C-alpha cells in the first residue's frame, strides 16, 4: 500500500515540475502583438465604416431587398438562398420598421481563414416609433478583409 502512495506522490511532483518548466520556458504572444494583428486595418477608415452603414440603412429603409442582397459578396451569396434572404429582410422590416439614426460603435476580430481576416462591425441604431421591439438596437455587419479590399458576409439587426 505504501508503494502506491509513493508512486502517486512521484507522479504529482513530476506533474508540478513539468507545469512549472513549460510555464517558464514558453514564450507567449504579448497582448500588444495580438492587438496589432487583430485590429481593423488602417484602410477601414471612419469614412469606409460610415459608407458600409449608410449603404445598408439606405437600402433597408427603402425596402430595396435586391440591393441589400447585392451587398453580400459572391462567396456569401453562394451559401444563402435568395428567396429566404428576402423573406428575412421582410421580417426585419416588419419587426423594426426603419432605422432613423445610428453610428459606429466598435469592431470585433473574429478570426482568420487563409489570407482573409474576419471582423464584425457594430453600430448602435435607433428604430422608428413603429418598431415592435422598442426604438434602440444594434446592427452588426460581418466583413472579410483581404489586403485593401473587404467583402460583406452578413448582417444582424436586433433590439437592445
């Protein structure tokens, strides 16, 4: 019985030593390196972010579902059904009516696929008084960015 306890103690000590050893010798990415890689590229200026927002809101408020659908990149369109997307757009308009004002809040880094970096842009929005879910909400737009170009991959509109 004593030999079992001795084996357990030796294994625990070995585990602690290995944990300390690997913890001391590893070189993690510093938070500043990680932040630089995960921030919006410099070409995604305030004007570009506002242009993306303005295009969506203009087409949403005018109920131009074809134009809203055409904001999606070819790769996004290949993965969604056009009729279902139009149906979803109609539901959003039914729920929230129109967007009367809003602005950019922040961006969130989602990850990388090959040479594409994915980001989600967040906008605070105010809906019309006809909204069925209150007047405050948020719009998020998912982008894929490669070099100096971006593609729209998705939209999300919700009340808060």
